[in-house]
C-alpha cells in the first residue's frame, strides 16, 4: 500500500479539470481514495490533513519531490494546493504525465 493512499473505498467518480467561479482551475483527486496532504513535496514531510474522496484541488505550482506511485502513474511531481500544502500528482487527474503549472519558487 502506498504511503500517500490514506484509504481505499469502492466508489468514486473521475473528472476533468474545470474552472471554478473564482477563475482558479481545479483538478479531481483519484476516485475512491482519501489523499494525504503534506507540509512539503515528499512522503518524509508531515501530514497536515487528509482530503476526502471526491475532492477537487487547485494547483498553484508544482515541484519535484519523493517519487510516488498512484492511480495516475508513478511520478516525482508534487502539486502545491495551498500555502505549505502538497499532494503527489500521482493522485490528481491532470490529464498529463508532466507539469501542468509553473514550478514552485
């Protein structure tokens, strides 16, 4: 079991990226999983919270970090979803195996 796969359940829906009313593009987290949010781009960082299944997240920037395998492949890309909060891109449906946002500074 992956360290960033908090829990697996049977049902979920997969969605493509959409733009919210605020103009920020959001992406669906893998269906049927709860995903750990970490304080940095890697599994060695502490868990700050757990995203419930069916969550959509914004990606403000992306950065390399610990390699993680998940529903959307194996990647070292981590998505910054809020100030000081990161999730592995292996659990976010971006429709790409590469970067979809600018690199974090």
